[in-house]
């Protein structure tokens, strides 16, 4: 089974992005998801789409969080997607 992908969109110098990344890294092994961190400052389209909302976190391709990560909700979403095999 393919692990659930969690994507964090953020930018350098963003304190909330650093906090979200730390939370996601600490939960990655416990929950068994893949984490991809995307720097929006390197892409003008991503910058336009997310700059005022970062950090933005997608779980399994769906927007799950902005500004802050709720670890309990993250766990629920990852578990649900793991069980469905998506």
C-alpha cells in the first residue's frame, strides 16, 4: 500500500511554516505518511495562490489545514486515507 502524501506549502522566514513542518516531521514516523515540503517562493503561481494563507497543508491531495496543523485531525485524515487505500 502506498503511504498517504502530506504536502506542506510554505516559505523561508515564515514562523508558522516552521512550526507546521516540525509538527509534521514529528508525526511522520508515527503515522507512516510521506511528507513533501514545497517552497512557494520558487514558483510565482504557488506564491500567488498561497502567500496569504501559508502554511497550507494538503493530505491525500485535499486541503486540510492553513496557518496551523491540528495533530488529532491530521491523524484522523491519514488513518482514514490509509484504510481506504487512496
